[in-house]
C-alpha cells in the first residue's frame, strides 16, 4: 500500500499583499495580508477589510487580567480574496510566469508583475 503524503497547501496570496475581499461582511474593501495558513487555505487581513471576532474575558485579579471584550482578527478563506492590481486599482486574477529569478505572479488583465 502506498503511503499518502499530507497536503502542504498552496495559495495565490502571500504575506504583505494588498487584497480585495470578494464576499462576506467586508465585500469590496481592501487590506493587507498579515499572515497566511496555506494548509488551511486561510489568511488574516488587516485594514478596511478586517473582520473581527469578539471574545469575552472574565476578570482575574490574581493574574492581573482585566475583564471585558477583546477584538481578534478573523481569518478569511483564500477563495474570497483577490490581489489588488496597482495599475487598474481593481481585483485581478493572476498567472505565474517563469523568469531567471524564479516564478513571478503576473496580472492577467494589465500584465503587472507582483514581485
């Protein structure tokens, strides 16, 4: 029986990219990618497109923890994100091209190279 290798994941978005949210609460808004989990196909987006979860914390005076509500960034699925093309200012799809430096993402509409 052949041994199955675990899925390592692959995404079209990298940390530091400016993205546009395609669906959900922040639809049409843009932000920067803070972190990416390729295996889970999710990304944290900060800026206008940030979506938060509210977590209630009970006060613990012994540990010096104040009670209240804490806002945490909610991960967004990668399929709901698209790269923001700086030349057109709109969401774009990308293709990869091979260069001497390695694989480079290129916008399908304008030809802009994301380095």
